[in-house]
C-alpha cells in the first residue's frame, strides 16, 4: 500500500502521490525522495506495505530519478535502525551472545540464534545430542512458516487476511508455550537447547499446520488473481544473484537450486522436502515460491515431529566457555536465504570479532538494480517481493 500523510495528494515538480501510487504529468526528468517502511522521514514521500507487514518496523530512505513515471536511477540508504549488533557481540560471553543473536531478524528469530550457536559449537568441536538437533531442525522450519506468512500478508485478500494474522499469532503463541517468549525464543544454547519441548506440544502441531496449508491455497489463489501485476516485474537472473549475493527464494526463483538444508548440519535426513525452483525470476515467481515453501515446510515439520529421538537436549559444559583461537564460519538456510556468522576467536571468553552475513542485506542492495525500469506505482510490489527485516538489514 502506498500512502501519503493525511491521505491527500502530495505535489512534486511533475506530479503527485496518492494512496494508489505516484502519478506524473509530462515526460520530464524528476528527482524525489521516499521513505519505505512504517516511519515517515521528513521531506520524503512515505511508502508503506501495511501496518503489520515486517517492513513496517523502521524505515529505508531511497532517492529516485525518473523519466515520466519510469524509474531510471535508484540510491538506497539503509542504517536508520543500526544498533551496532556486531560490536555488542564482542563484549558478550559465549552464552549471553546467543540471547542477542535472535534480535536482528525478528521474523525468524530462531534462525539467528541457531547459526550463531552452530558457529560456536563448530569452533569448540562440540556435537549436541541428537534430540536437540532434531528439535532445532523442526524449529528452523517453524520459523520459516512464521516468516513467510508475515511477508505474504502483502498479497492476502481481505476475506482471509484476519485468518492469516490469527495463524501468525498462534505460531508465536506456540513459541511462548515452549520458551516463555513469543518473538525471541532464546531456546538455543551452546551444546543443545535451554529446555525440552513441553508435553503435548508436538501433538498440537497438526491443527496449526492444517491452517497454514489452507492459507497457502488461499494465497496461491490471490497471487493468480493478481498475476499480471507481478509477472515480468523486477526480473532477477543468475548473474544478478552472483553480483549481489542473493540466495534463498530469490535465487531459486530464477533457476538456481541453492539450499543449505542439504548441508547436513541439521537433522533433515529423510524428512527433507526439496524447495521448489522456478525460472521466471520476477516478483510473481518470488512470491509464489514463498507460498510453495509453506507447503514444503509444513510437510517437514510434520515429519520431524513424528521422529524425535529420546534423550537429553543439552550437553553439560563448564561454567566459563572459551573458544579455541582461530576463524570459524557457519551458515544456515534462513527464510530469505543464507544467514552466516564469521567468528574470530583469540582464545578468550568473548569473540574477538563476530560478523553477520544477512540475506536481507543482499535483497535490499539489489533493489538499486531491480527498481530501475519499474514504474513509480510498482515500487511497493517490487519491495514486497524482496523481503527484509530492518534489524537484519541495519544490524
């Protein structure tokens, strides 16, 4: 949804902005500035994708140059919610930094704490118990369901959007039941999990997964009803993916079969359901892939819940953890692609350096290429197909 303050047209040199988009008069060259997200920035037109859409938290500044109503040049300026997360890691010990690691992509918080924990465990050559690994794998797919549904709210039709958000809330409530936290579960610990799955939690998944599957069908119908709006828009190809480091659904939308879930770091095994691959590379293909992955993630969560082995979920460790000196890199398949952690240790109780490789930073970087050639009233559609969480972007 594109809006302006007071819902009145906002005039610029060659046109105006209304709730249905930018409209230009004539064919002159125009420069204008916008703020994408939920926070209007002074002197900038405001573009919102919806009050509950993940992009609504924070803001991205963008400068556009247009010829008529076609965008010819884009400059993206992130950083309005920069919190120095990577520097904060350097003053946290290896237990407490896990609590911080799930706070940059809050739409899939578990992915952040998981990849950071895996980096520490790899550096310590520590293998968690099989039960913990199985439950971690399940939680990673559970986070994917929550994330994908939230981003797909942009294309949800009015008659079922309330059902979509009720399901998102119930996914969060499931985390609340297990961990005591709805958004930041903080379940990962070096060597396993903080607590075992509550009794009856796994059995309760069937009803919730059924609701997600129903929503997937409805969302697929919504996309088909509006397919002309998204087809051919902001096309990604393998070259662009390599140049910008695009991964996950964005890469798979243009025929690149990239999926880190095959790496063996987690316990997918026979439960793994290959992510669909499309070839068009446009906004429609990216959004359709999110819908497809709702089905595959539901199938994997169901299978993973049926085969959880008995045993402990944690490893007994000394009170003070130290990581051997060296450099260690770990990565997982987060909902929007490759989430990685580079851990550099000097042998002490805190990291010397901990750098994040976030997939949505790559997505937003690529907008400078993908928005060129789009019309001004298509900006929100392009952004919606290249999802980001502002904390994951700005860190």
